[in-house]
C-alpha cells in the first residue's frame, strides 16, 4: 500500500471514450426529463453525455438552495472511466424508477433531490480522485485498506476556516455513503466497478463506521436558557421599537443612491466656490456637523496617502457639494481648492453621520420610564449594517416563536403576509403562507402558519427592509448562527447597551435548536414566559390553531414534537415523585393520600413479580410501564401537580359547571382544596415567594385595611402549604 496523499482538486485528463459513452444505459437521456424536474423556458437542459450538468433553470428549486448546488461538475474527476461511473451512479440516484435501476435489489427506491445529489457528487469526486492518487487504475483493484485509509484521511479537517478538531459523525456519514453505495450499483456501471462481491466495511453499517448513532428521540439540544431569553427579548425590542425607524432611514438612503448622478466638476469656478461656501455657512449657522464618510472610505483615503491627522479625512465632501449643485462627487484633485473653507467649518461644527440626526426617543429596555434617542447619527455604511441587524432580529424572532424551519423561512416572501382575520371577541389571527420543503417532492407544497402578531410584523418589516416584492424573499439567505452572531455583537456593543438591552452570553444558536427550544418550552412550562411580553399560552394557542387548520402541516408536526416531549417530561416528573416516595419524602396537599396509595400499589406489583436473573433491567422496564400509566393523568400547574384521574372530583370543573370536561381548567385551580392536587418540594419556591410578597403588603402600615383583611387568609393559606410541604418532604407526611 502506498502512503495516503492529501486530497486535492485535479484537472480532467481527457474525454470519456465514445465506445463507453454509447454503451451506457443512460446514453443520450435528458437528465431533467428523466428525473421529472421541470425546467424554465430557455434554460439549459443537461444531457447525460455531458460532463457538466447545469440545473440553474429548475422551476421548483427551493430558495434555500445555493447557486453552486445547481451544478454537477464531473469534469474534476481525473480518470475518464471513473467519471462515467460517477455520472451513472448519480443518474441512478435521481431516477430510481429507470428500468435498469429497478433490477438492482439494493438500489435506493426514493429519488434523490438535486441538493442531495450535489452533496453526493462532491464526495464522489473526492473518493474517485483519491483512488487515482493511490495509483488505482481500475475500480476492481479497490481493497478494504483503501477505504480505511480514505476514512482516516477525511476524518481530519483540512481547512481551519470551518473549525478545529475532527470531522463530526454526521459529516463522516455523508462522506462515506458514496464509498459504500457504489457497491450496490456495480451491475449498472459500464466502464468501471468494484469487483463482484466487494462491499466496503462488509458486516457493518455505514453509520457504525462513521460513528453515527441513530437517535430514537430528538437529539437536537435546546438553546441554553441564559442565551435564549436575552436573544429573543433583544430581537423583540429591536423589531418593535427600532425596526420601523430603521426602515424609514434605510429607505431614504436607498432613494439617495437611486437618484445619484455621476457628474463631477472639471474645475472649481468662482460661482461654484460661492455656492459651496453658502452650504458650509448654512451648516455653521445651524450648528449642524458636516456629514461623515463611511469607514471604508476613510481606509481608502489613508491608502492613497491621506494623513491620519487630516481634519478632512472623515468629511463627506461629495455629499456637501451635492446639496445645492448638480454635481454628485468631488474629485480628489480639487480637494486642495476647497480645503480652507472645509477646515474652517469642521473646526466649528465637527462631523457626524448624516442619517438619523434627529432620532426619535424610545423607552430603554431595562426602564420604560427613561427615554433615549434610538440611535446616534449614522453613516450610510453604519445604517446598512443596522438594517441587517434588524433583519437578523426579525428572522430569529420568527423562528423562535413560530417553530418554522430554516427552509420554510427562506420561502417567505412579500406575498406570504395573509390579511389578519377577525374572530370572536374582536381578536385577530395572523397567518403566514410559505412552503413545506422537508419530506416533500422537489419544490415543496404550499403551507400556512398561524402565528403571533410579533412574528407577522417581523416578516412584514423584513420584507420592507429587503425591498421584497412579489415572490421576492423576505429574509436574506444567511445561516441562523451567523445572524445570531451579528445580533449578539450589536446587543453587547455600545449601541445595544445604550438602549439598556440585556447582554447575550456566548453559546450556540441555530434554527433547529430554536425549534427544539420552543417545543420543550411549551411541553415543560405551560403558563410561563417565553421571553419579554410573549406568553407561552399564546404560542400554544396559535400552534394548536395551526394544527387544527392543517393537521398534516408543519405546525402539526411541531405540536407532535411538543406532545412527545411533554409525555417524556411528565414521565420524568412522575418518576422523581416516586423516588421521593421511596426515600420517605412524601407529597403534600389534598391529593397526597391517593398518590401515596398509587405509589404503594406500584411497589407491591414490583415486589410480587420475580424477574429472575435480569432483575434490575426487568424491574426498570416494569416500573417505567407502571409509572407511564400514572404520568398520563399528570397536568402541570404553576404551584402544584394535578393528577386528573377522575373529572368528577376536579374542583375546577365543579366551579365551572363542566364536570365532564376532558382537561382541568388551569385558571380556576385551587390546589389547597382540590382532592387531585399535590404539592412537592419543587413547588416550595413559588409558595415561599407568595408568602414573602403577601407579608410585605400586610406589614405595610400604609396599605388599606380592607386589602389587608383580604390578603391575610391568602397569607395563612400559603404559609400552611409551605409548612405542609416542608413537613411531608422531611419524612413526616401522611401514612
């Protein structure tokens, strides 16, 4: 075996011999027609015989697909025989219903989309060129050792720009799949194929070789709470308070650029001098600073020899000239002619950005009573940067409170904003139309989301900033982690801190994590706060409405994720309560006796069962089954657990006059009297806070006596519950 060589891109050595190309089962076929991909009129239609397949004209390509993904470049494969094999393999993945592919027992039966085919093509090119560099002239000579060396070489990062450390297991799975997959298509290949019976890593799945573990449950982590809260709160503040103001200034900037002319004076006449002097005198008379140039222009001036101490270094000379003349720029050769008058004006009024000079006042995030200017004066470059930060905040906010995937956000356009619907109670429902891409055929299917009003307004604002019209994208196409980085830098910088925004600590944030965070928040903390001013119950309501409107849609799948997470969470809480029972820490509350009986019954069932040798594992399984039945009746309240086993005993339903309801009424819960409510040590902080708050008012001599009389029973009730929980959890609870 030769030593592994580094992976490099090689140039093609020559065309595929005509005899091979003609013998291929796919010779002469139209790639798009065979795959069922619609092509726009006058767009290229690649033929199988070509070594470069241009798919730029596909009609239904999702907006999230990058332009380079629309190309299949097989010319980079050095060996002509390997090149033909690669084309046949990729054609078979895209057209699995071709008569020759149908005869292959191990072939994939679901057609690969263009984006998936692109990823396979990239990895296939690297694998085949690696074999060429190893001196392999025929695929029949490939051994397991070559596959192992390739795996080891590719497991190490070769570009520091994508991070440090080893390649992740998911990426390795993508890298190795074509290596294994070619073995299942060998009978299809014309010019080169593995030897009969050879399958790389036989006896092992590609997932095992790559180190990828299939997760039975959703393994995507949630965004850390300390990162999530200030991120969503900051995004909401930016969208609601700053967004319209930034959009107005940004539109003014764009109008300036559209109306700009390229005329410049050839010489500096006396009349032009008098006009320019009048403009400068106006600035001085009004006490207004001269407009600044962008930082990039300052850098260019320094590169052309300007002195860092030059008083005109940051002055936008052209902008001043354009105010009362037909000229839009001042050439540098004429700067010395105007230097004295500009220097005199700069010395008197200085310089500042020309945008948002008279910025409106907005309330600080941390204190609504304090009003501050929404920004300091901005240059054009700074304003464009702030507009991008606002668009980043819009996208992150929509992702966080709607659960939309990145591919679905990319499909949002100016036409996605459905008119609000007025429903009973004079409330409004806000809807967004987009496309569901994941798991659908190329182009996706039309979908609709019921969202909160802040999400609807965020899309409207983003479309305005992005100047989206018709089917133009509302959001710029950028990764969520990059957008979050820009948002975090601005919030943590001087502008965000001047507005009182809470700093965002470092931590990973991406689209899938935001969706998972929303699902877990809805499942774990009903009635809690998602972020400033956004209540989870409101998110839950609109998500449920979206599910009811389209049961098989994206919001339906999000709600299914929520319900799965909720079921697992309730089982975990029930198990914790059972472990506390076994440790002598008993529940408290009116429903404690029934819960203790239920746990005692579970203990008896486990004690009567003899699992034999595998005692520990079998007992754990039986315990999970028994606890799962108990957890199905659990409903979480802010300060208690509700074991809703018998609706006829539920106090909330009796008070509401609906004894046959299928769920408890959280707003009418009185856990001190309901026979199905229990209190546990985890509820102590809530009740202690209630006691402390009521004591402050009761002990305040200025508090009205009538209100004190009303609060004293509440204080005594809360204190009784605190004492009851403390006593029961110490091992002196009900027998």
